[in-house]
C-alpha cells in the first residue's frame, strides 16, 4: 500500500466515516495486525518488481520514505477496520506522511504516476493477504469481505489524494519560484545588464535562456490595466510602468501560438537578436510604438501585433522625426500653396509615379483613376517640381519623404493607400511635415485641366 489519493472529501473525512464501529468482528484487527510485517515486505517486493522507477535498493532517504509510507498505510487501515481513525491530530500526522511523499516525488524528478502505481500494487498485495486471513481465520463471510475490500480501496483513494496534493503543492511552489526568477532576468535584460550576471542567475536555477530572444512590448489595455492574462509564461518578463515586457524565443516570434496570444493587444515585437543584446530589441520595439502612436506607422485596426522587422525603412526615418520634417518641408514646398485634398492627391500620384517608374497604366490601376487623369496630374507635378523630377538625388529624397510622412494620402475615392487590399505602398503625408505657411510656388500654376 502507500500514501493516500484524492477521494470524496479528503483523507480525514473519508476514513473517519468509512466503517461504523462494530462493522467487523472484534478480533479481526488483531488477526490482520499479525500479518503487517510480512504484508509490508510483500508490498515492497511487488513495488520493486512492477514499478520500474522503484526498482532499486531501498537505501537512504528513499528507502526510509517507502518503508515509512507502507507501514503508516497499513497501520492506519487497521485503525479504520477497528472502528474508525484515531484522534484528529493522529489523522493529520498520518496524512502528512503521504503529502510529504508526493512532494518528494516531484523534487526527485519522478512522475506522480509512479507513486500512484505503487499504491495500486500495494493495495492489491494487501487485499489478497488480508482477504485470505479474514476468510480462513477470521470467519468473515462474503458480505464482510466485500465491505473489507471497499474499505481498503476507498482508503487507498484517500492516500492517493494526499500524495497528489503534496505533488501539486511542490509543483506550484517551484513554478512560482521559477517565474520570479524569470521576472528578475527579464528586468536585467530590459536594463541592458551584464550578460555574465544574468547567465549566473539562470544557471543557479537551471533556467535556459534561448540563444535568440525577441522583445515583446504589450501596452496597457484601454482602461489602463496591464494585459497579463493568456500571455506566454516560462520566459523572461518585466514590468515598466503600465507596460509589460516579454522576451520570447526568437524562433517563435512568427509562430501561430504567439500570434494568438498577442492578438488584439496592440503588441509590438522587436527583432530576434542574441539574448545578450535583448535590450537592443526592446529599444526598437519602443521606437516602433512611438512611431505608431505618432502616426508614422499604421496601427492594425484589430490590434494585431506590429513586427518591427516589417517596417525597417519607416523606423529608420522615425529615428529623427525633426530631420524628416525638415526634409519634407523642403522637398514638398511646391505643394504648399494648394488645397489640402489636392496636395494629398498629387502626393499620392507622385509617390506612385516615382515607385512605378512612370508607368501610367499601373499608376492608374493603383490609384483607381483614368490614365488620362494620371497624365494630367504628372503635368501638374512637372509644372510644380520642374527639373527636380529628373534629378536622381531629388527623386530619391521625394520618395523618401512621401513614404515617411505621417498623414495618410487619399485617392480619388477617399480611401487611404493602406486601406486597399494588396496595395504594396503605404504613403503618408502629414500636417506636421507640410510647410507651416503656404508659400506660393515660383512656377505658375498649370493651365491644363482633367479630362
């Protein structure tokens, strides 16, 4: 037999009410008690033979624990047969034996299944021996044997419950300690601490930091609370004000599991880097969040994660917003004197004209306008920008500022470039980067009209 499993109401309640006084003949306990020593040895031998995890010499703490568990189980069972358990303090002490056995199994790195299998083997051996003694020498009839069997196996259920509880308590305590260490490692990674110190902490707790990590910034929910439920565990994490940071395995950043865990949270995922450089991944995630909040990057309407690796050019521009604003004002100055909607339409046409190398048919399809309208707008642009449209350096800077501006360029239908499915270009033009005061162009306004 062995420590008690979870049963109907806990070990103490089960055994206390299992057998009313006088249920068995008065001398049955004495008869069964005389069999304790050989029964215990038979149980230990059967466990060693049938449960591979225990097929080793019963020496040291391990051997003492097994023998103590078997002896206590048999002793407590005989107390039940004699009319119920002893006083509550004795019941609690007996139960603690099996709780400790469950804890010990976890700390020894063994599965709880091994211990429960040992209990089942022990119950079978004890039942065979006790049933023979009760029937042949105790005169117990068939009905009495059924009751004895029910009592024995019900008791074993309660023993299993106690050990399962001990195993779960140890598991929970260890998991809590590991998560606290992961939190500490996450704080150090976020702060850019010395990798040697971080590695020492991880090794002391047998925690393995993946070779590559990606920083994940999870901003607070709309109500300001952290969004911790349902996020990955067992990885470095840290809190920074209302933000929650995770450092996930770099090989998993594009996996469906992480995507599902981050869905709807407006998270930002930094690049995968060697774990010692995790602070750099966090820096880029911060930059991307700032760029998104400032309109330089388009926010996903469903709150799906933003991957910084998908927006490297935009993030490069976002590194110095003031410089981008200066270049934008300089290069887009010819548009400053026009109505805002005209500015945006011409900017959209110019960006596509530059990106698609002047292919009027492609530009028309992308902007969903007539090719003649494209021709008219290009004529307008040539009137406004002059020789700059033929200067490679000017063309490069124009495309740069049009891609890096903040307000969305709209087409003739009122749609933003990023709203159309399949649009490979996400051009934007912002009020912040538009010339602050309308300055008339040095060139006359074009005299041609749309057809």
